């Protein structure tokens, strides 16, 4: 079956950096738009960033200039480099795979906590 497995989350101080990874299996990775979403208690899941099969990216306004999404198709992996982190970035971050306009697969999530 298809699996998306996130890693790289953890506790980081304000102003610090983390890099999240999402390793995909069971799908033709290069055919999918990949994305990162995040969710905090009591709030709906929100888009963070996406990258399509051609490398075109899209970011939420709140993370533009601080986060960078990238993909390495040869490794079936999508990354999220997060810099200048603030407490407002604290959330569970989820990896997503989209095919022909539909979000069809989700990872289990990885916790990112920004605190001193």
C-alpha cells in the first residue's frame, strides 16, 4: 500500500531551523504534486507549501521567505526546510500527495514545537 512517512520534527528554539522529510513508497512519485500541511489543536489543517511534478512551488503567506519546499524524485522524497521558526509555527506537520487535483494520500504527521 501507499505510505508517506514524515521525519525530522522535534523541539527547536525560536529563530532556529528544522528540515522535514517525507519518504513515499507504493506510488509513482514523479506523477504527484507533493505538499506540506500543518494543524494545531482546535484549528483546521492548513496549507504550508506544495511542489508539483515540474518543480513549481506554492507557499502560504505566513511562511514565504522562511520555508522552502523541494523534492528529489530519485529518492521519492519531499523536503521542507524551515528557517526563522517562531512559536506560531508549532504544529503537527503532514505530508500530502495529490493526483489530478485530489489529495489522495496523507502521512501520519510529525510534531514541530518551537519554544524556549
